[in-house]
C-alpha cells in the first residue's frame, strides 16, 4: 500500500535546517522535517547543576515543549495544569542523553549548555527532529565559545542525529509522518552517530509484539536515514572532530 | 539625540504579518515588528468557560508566553517554577480585553476563541505586537467559521491594534525597541481601533512622573502609529465591518 | 441620572485611614474608602532580592490579596487553586511600581520594604485604596527607621495616591463604587503625586472605545480626587520632603 | 511567678466579639482575645462536597490562614510557597470538626457552610479564638437562613467554644498569650460545649512529659474558661437549642 | 457487645516489629499492629534545617504517607493532586513532636534524623503504629551512630510509644481497628513514655461530646497499652537510658 | 572479570513473587529480584479516563514511585518538590504501555485497572521488576473479576515480563544489579511476551555508542531471561490464554 505522501518505504521527508534562526541564543536553528518544525535554541550558562559543581566538567541538558497549537487540537499549557506533561518529560530526558553522548565534558569545562526544543508545528517525529536540530544548535553554541576564545576547539566527539522507523501495513517504513505514526503497528526511534553506531534506541509494539528480525530491519533503515541527516548537518557544521 | 536605529521620533519599525504561519490552527500569523517576532494562533473551541455557558454568547481569551531564549538571557520556563510569570499574567489579560472589545459575542455564538501569543524573539513591544497580530489571527479564525458555513458573517465590529510610545531623552517617541524601552522615562501602551478611538491605555512614569500635556502628546503619536498598523492588517483582512 | 449613593459626579467617597492598625508590622494602616476596606502592613526586611543585592540600594515591593469573603460571593483561596489569581498578580505589580516611584532607593539603603495589602471588604476601588493606604504604611515604616536611628531622614521623595474615574451613563464620574464600576462604559485608574503629576495611568473601554477628549476629562477629575487623598494622608504624615 | 500581664492563673484575657464585621458574608464576626484578632466569615453555599451529595445532609468546613504580618516576623504567603502551611492544615481540620460537632446536618439540609478564619493579629490562642468566633459566625449564617425562610429553626444542637491551658513555671494557667505559650512546659487546647463537655482535646508536653493529674487540672481550668466564653457568645446569640 | 475480632475491651492487637527491614536506611523497621503495617525508615543527614543551623543542636522530623492502595478504596497520590493530604500533614507533625520529646538534641549534635513512615496496609491506628515503630527506627539509627564512633552514647532520654483508645458501643476500648474506629463515639490517641507519662494526647467526640470521667478512663487504658508496646520495643533495643 | 555477586553473564538474580501481599487491593504482589523489592497493587475502578468513556472499552494504567529511602541516599518525596520526578514519569509510562499490550480492552469492558508500583528497596532493575510483578497483580485483579462473575474470562492475551541486559567490562550481561548498572557501557531494557516476542525495547549507550551486533546479542540474552520470568509468573497464574 502506498504511503500517504507517496514516499518509498525507505525515503525520508525533506529535511531543512535554518541556522541562526533567533538572534539572542548562542546557537539557534529552525529544523523542518516535512511539516514538523522545531526551534532549537542553545544557551551557554556559566553556572552548572549541583552534581558537576567543582568537578571542572560541564553539562548538557535539554527542555522540550510544544506550542499549544502545534497539534491538530489545542493542548493546554503545562503551567495551566501545573504539571510537566509526562510525554515531554520523557522526551527531554532522551534529547539530553543523546547530546551528552557526543559531548566531551572535560573539554567543555565547568559550564552548562541548555538546548530548548520548542515545537512550532507537529507532524510526527518531533523528538527525532529535536535531536537532529539540537545537535546543530549545540555545535553553533560551541563554535561561538571557540570564536570568542573561551575554548580552543569544539568539545564534541562526533555527530548525533535521530530518525523514526516503524512497521505500517506490515511493511517497514522510514521517518513516519503523524498519520503513519498513529496507525503503525511497531514504532521505533533511533539516535545514531555519523559512524552508524547507536546512541539510544527505543521500540514499541503498538498493535502487536514484534520479532528480532523485524527490529533489525528497522535498525538498518534507520542507519540509512541518519547517515543522510548527518550529511545535512555537515552542510552547516562542516567536518567535525 | 538620534534613536539607536536612526528612526525619526514618530517613525514605526517595519511591521510584517505572515498569515497561515502554522497549519493546524484555525487562524495563524507570524507578526514581526522590527526584531520582535510573535506567533499568534487562534483556536476555535465549542466549549465555553462557565460564566458564559448557556447564555448563547461567545468568549475570546488569550494566553501569552515567551520562549525561554526569546530574550538576551534565558528565562526559566513557567512550569519549572510552577508559577505563571506575573508579567505574562498581566499581558495576557490585556490582550484578551483588547480582542473582546471588537468582538460581537452574540454573533460569535456560544463558542470560544483562544489566541495563543508565543514570543519567539523579543526586542520591545511584544504585548503590542501580540494584540496587532492576534487581531488578524482572530479574524482568520472567524473567516474560517464563515467559510465553513458556521457563521453568516464575521462577528467583529472593527479592528484593533496596539503600539507603544514613550519619553526618551526628554522627547516623545513612537514604537520603542528594547534598548529605548529600558531607558525611557515614560513608557506607555495604546490599544486603538481603526477609527482612532482608544480601547485600552496604560502609562508608567519609570524615571519621573509625567504631566497631562506629555501624555496627550503620546496619545497623538499612538494614533498615527495604530492607523498605520490597521492599514497593514487590512492588506490581509480587507475592509472589516 | 443620579449616582446610586447620590454623590455628585466629582465627589469622592468618605476616606479614612486608621494608623497603627496592627501591632507587629513596622507600618500598618486600615484604609476605608466608602465600604472598601484594606489592611496595609509594611514590613522592613534587611535581606533584599537578588537584583539589588550588593548595590547599596533598597527595594519596595507589594503583595495584594482579598479575603475569600471580601466580595459578594466567596472566592476560593489562591492556595486551594495553587495559582496566584491573575488579577491579583496585575494589581500587586501596579502597587509596587506606584510606591517605588516615590522612594529614594539610595537613601533607603540595602533593605527591602514589603507592603501587604489585604482586602477585608470590597466595594470597588481596592487597587486605588491599596496604593493610597500603602503609601501611609510605607511612610510609617520609614518613620520608624528614622526614629530607631537607622536612617537620618525619611527616604521618600513625595506622596502618591490613587483614584478611579470612569464614564457611567455617559457622564464622567469620580471614585466608582462596585455597582457603578460594573456598569461603567469606561473605567480608569490614576496614580498621582501630591503635585498633580501622573505616576501610572490605566484606562479601559469596557462598553465601547473612548476618545482623547473623554480621557482628558477623566484625568482632570482624577487630579481633583488625588489632591484630596493626599491632604488626608498628610493628616497622618505631616508635610513630606 | 507573676504572669507577664499580671493575670491570675485562672484568669482569661478580655474577649470581645463584634458581630456583622464585614458586609458580604452571611455570618461575620471579629473576635478579639487579648491582642489576638481573628475575622470569622461564614459563607452558605448550595453546592456540597462529593461525600454528602445526594444524601440530603449538609456539611460544615473551615479554612484558617494568617495575614503575612499577623506575627512578629513576616510569614510568606502560602501561595508564594505553593504549599498550604502544615500548621494551618492541622488547625483548619480542628475548627471544622469542632463546628460540625454542634451542627445537625439533617436539619441544615444539603448545603454547605464554610467558615473562613483569617488571623489579623496573633498573640497566642488563634485556633481557640477561631473556634469561639467561628461558632458565632456559623450561628449568624444559620440565623439568616431562618430569617430568609429557608430553614424553620437554627440547625445547631449547642454551643462550642475553645480555650488553651498549660503548665508554665510549673503552674497550671489558663488562656496563654504568645509569650507564655512559647515558654510553656505543657500546652493544651480544649474545645467544649456550653454544658462543660469535651468535643476535642489536645495536649503536648513541650518541655517534659506530663501526668494524668496535671492534665485533669488543665481540664478543670478549661471548663471554667469555656463556660465564660459561652456566656459571651450568648450575648449575641441568645439562648440556643 | 463483642468486638469484631472478639478481643477484650482492654486487649491490644498483636504487635510485631521486624528490625532492619530495608537495607539502605540507617534505621529501618516494619511494624505490624494487627493488619496495620507501616515501614519506618530513619535517615541520618549531616545538614540541618535553618532554625537549628549553627546551634550545635540536632533535629528529628518525620514524614507520613500511605501507599495509594493501603486502604479499602484507592487514594490518589499527593503528587497527582499537587497537595499534601491535610490528614498526612497533621499526622507527620504529631510523629515528629513525639520523637523529638525523647531526643537529647545537644547529644545528637548538629545533624538531622528523618523518619519516613510509609503505610503499606491500613486497618486503624496508623499514626500510633508510626510512632511506636518510628521510635525503634530512630533508636537503630542512633545505635549506628554509636557503632560508627560518631556518638559516644545513644542520644535518647527514654522510650515513646502510642496507642488509640475510644468509646465504642458506650464502652471504653483499647487499640481500635478500622471497623471500630469508624463507628467509635469518642476517639483518642495517646503518646506516652515507658514511665507512663504523657507526651501528647488527642481526643475527639465523633458522635457526641464526652466527659472528664470518660476521658480519664481512656487515659488509664492507654497507659496499660503503651506499657506493653514499650516492652516489645525493648526486645529490640534493650534497656534505654 | 567476575560479576560482583559472582553470577555467570547470562544468569538472572533470584526472583520471587509473593501473591496477595496486601489485603485491600484487587490484585497485589511483592516481587523481589535480588535485593530489588517492589509492591505491585492492582485496583479496579469502574470509572474510566475521558478518552475511552462511552466506547465500551477498558483501560490499564500504572503509577511508579520509590519510597524516599529505597535508595542509598534519601530522595525527597515528589510532593515536597511539587513535581513528579522525570524518571518516574518515564517509567510509569513504560509500565502502562507494557501491560496494555497484553490486555484485551474490549473484553475488559469499560473499567480501568490501575497498577501502583511502589519500590521499597532498589538495587537495579526496578522498572523491569515493576512490569514482571505488575503483570501478576493485573492477572490477580482480572481473576477476581472472573471469580466475582463480572467477566467470563480473563481479558489478557498473553504474559509480559521485563529484564535488563547490558555491556559491562565489554561483556554482555543479563539482569544488572545497581553496581553493575552504574558502570555499564550499554544499558538496555526488554519487555517481552511469553512467546519471546518484543513488546518494548530501550537501549542507551552510556559510555559509548554500540553496534547492531552488540544489541542483537543483548536481545538474545533478554529472551532467555524473560522466558524464565514467565515460567515463574505461571507458578501463580497457571497457563494463560
């Protein structure tokens, strides 16, 4: 069965990163993956959280939120419910782990970089877009630390990007849009380096359990997808490491 | 003394409204006033707040928030402090009052329109931009109700737009950017209709008290400014009423 | 048409300030404006908020709240909703700005004065009464600092008082009681010094927009009202400055 | 050793109840016990909490709070800490139980009376004053229901009043002021009916444990105290039951 | 009338304390009183609350909570309501006072012991079980401080235990199970030392007021009950003091 | 290198499930996996969340929390921070998805089963233990619905159990205890059915990225582990489906 937007099963949506999207953040991009649009802003702060204070090491963390009308029906703001959305809590922890995986905390020094990922428009894959765009925002902020003479070199050990894959109409497909995602039988997210190694993986059987064979096919699809995303990232960052 | 961006005292910053900025909201614009950028999304909901339930009349309300890095230093999100920022509370009440002033609640019928104003980049005048852009988002949402056959005509009785004016270096100036705003002696905001009448006004002596004469000069400046903003709105909405 | 309590259009309600109303606060008054009654307590604290720490300068801030049954129907307490009422947030910011406008922060020195305004009974004009009474509480607390030998002179540069004015039955009237306020077409608040200058002004077209001419008439009414309030304040404070 | 205000050990402070203290509440008093002053406002609401809904029975509950500057040093408001003070939670549960003990819920019918006890000035014994004054506010609200023809007779089965007693300088004393309370070895509160029966009692060994004999002496003191308080209540309510 | 579990009126339920119930806490017990089961964990922390900082004295505090399904119907967690249960607030204050009454804060030194009482299964008397078990957890934590060479001797001046008593079917009974508690006319809790002195007492007339004579009978019952509980505690702690 | 407790790399810790651990819940177990101990209580409620109301279908959800002293240092309770721990939010979402994957919502009918997982003692693998034990609690609650005549058959389509696997000292190991977990290079969790299919998987490169080959070895280990867990579950549940 054909995908709603007629993509091949292993075809990604058009991805675009606009660097320096806002003017105040140390690093800022607008990433679009199809109709999904996320602003990723990186802030450098000289104060660090308690658990790294005095260690000489840095920290990278992330926050994730959707505008109320990023989705088809309006979501009340977290503050009006006085609760951080459970899904947002889960996603921002994932983004933080992904970006820390490629950061050399010794080289960063005792400072913190916070990546704010605010989803302006959602059409599936917002957590993956946040990681892929967040990496570039992080790189831009690090670049600024180098340009300002604070650091000698960019304290990143590699690239990181993320893509979804899933089983839909019993076929493995790459980079699910919302309509596909909401009917997928298996739904998975992959965070990978530019070398094709895995940083974090998740997979959920939404409609039925899945087999090892099915999952390894999704891993292969994801590898192709993230390789493409990393090439796009390098159009802005150049070669890293 | 010359203004930082060399504008004349009665000169507005370049204002631009991009309609249909996001795809899910019933009405959506991105408004830019100089470097200030606000996304205004209008949502139509069929359920209404308790105080109008059963009256057959509608309601318009607004929410205002800044992205953490809309400003020069990062602001923690409301949810991480568990408190709605006092300034945001004040501003969203102002936006709501302004938009209700031009809405015919009988004609709207028992439904609610929520205007979400999310500041992406701040450089002074975010509350005014939210009102000016929020009006167009509201109009677009009303237009959709008409196009969808829900309403016969757009239930708005006029246009509303807002601009700041202030006394800076002892001279009255129009449409203050952040740098001007932070050094102004008197700071005022004016919400006006396309007929040059006032819907809401505020004025604060930041550095010293001010006189009736000074304030009436600001009122005149504001009238010129909002007339221009209303003309820009009409490029999207056409003639109203 | 006659006002409900038969006042002339430019006539204020009876205003009375009871100094030293409670025994623990450094400055305390009960202010009555007609049936509106507010306790204003001033607390001197030696610790200051972060933004003035180390500057040698002081700070004045205010908190505003209503008892649950200050009004005709009971309002749930903020704590039972876990949210500061938006209206309270707006009003306490206004009171703080008004009182800071007449305080010499250098002369106050690195300490903070907090003005708690708790409305015991509401009948319109609670924000204005809070400012007018809050000023006297502030003065009493400053007087105590002088009497205790902490300061040489009272660090206030003038008086501040506030009154409402509005358009009701198409006539401009001064000092609106609740019943008038709830039917006013235009509703405005004016914070003024004893010299008749403006510190802060607000104005809202509740029923329809208003013109510059209408507003300037309200400004004139307010000037007369606040002059009277300042005379009453001086019965307690004597001449200031 | 003499008490700070030279009272005899079994002597109460001067107690005074001002009825109809505020104008909006169905029942309202200001109670003063020495320097302790509490506003008790009773609100009648036709909606009831879930656990009595549909039973035809009523409910009585209480809320207790102190103004920030009711005490010698300022207490931050609950809302600024987002937590109901633990002490307030404990006290308002006590007040509610005390007042429910003399209310005939069948006779009240399916409606709720909320007693708001707001401490304006604290000098020991605020929970007891809240109960003693709260009873009169409750009675006034019930009286109004009778006067309005809603109820046939006042749905109260008796009076309730409360007083503290304690051991101070190894002597049992009645009705402790703050300075006594803060140095008492044993501190107890007694809620009693006009017949000298106990509705609720509490006792704490602050400095050392205490014996049955000591406690029974305090019970006797309290009986004398509450009898006097009940006589004062009857000056307003007349004979009850 | 016979008690539901056929106990004599002055008969306690079977009480059992399992020491070292969890492996991480400095002191840990599982206490069972009939079907009521509470885990009491004592944590030693070197940091102290502000009011004892720098005094060289220590502090003991308690927290109390029920698992959602400790009771017959499920209670929502405090965090999902964002409010500490009022009953829990009241109980944890009681437990803290009880345990502080037998602690020598000078001898403890500037450190804090926190007793977490988590009710796993509730069948009446959870606050009393928390105190009786909490005492042993506190003792175990103090014992560890001695064994680790931090303190010379256990800084406790005596034992403390608690039991309920009440009037049920017009007869005084000891140690009420939930079914008895929910139908008791008078309900009281007694915190006592091993010497039979009272540390804290509470009593409530649930169904009707009560007399001094009735209460003193409950005090006598409670003395017998706590003496037995103290003997059980000593099976673990040995002689104290 | 040998594992701290000398297990073989593919050896599980001793797992034990005590059914009917608490008396009030419809389903209740205490599960121990080595030193990790979790109480899983299942509650059947007849009311359902809004998104299934009126559909005739049921819902299964989970809540996860740790006692403050389940861990080596004490964690403050969520309620004292007014925030649900981000890690808990993530874990309880995982548990809910896992249990829903084996529930036939049509067969369950319009009712909700809530699984409360409260960790009493933590030594690694608490989320996996919660799923494995939560399944049995869910089964017991369903069994009760059948025994009570509410349902004809148990509405579960299979078993679900979870285990961790990871790379530690460059070797793949099964079922990590806390000490292993905190030094693992790769850390993964697997939720599987009794048929060896995957319901949900997660994997994180803590120390370095990992390869597809490494991950598939962990998948194989997990299959062995969950097969053993499912056998243990069947000792209580018998054959399912």
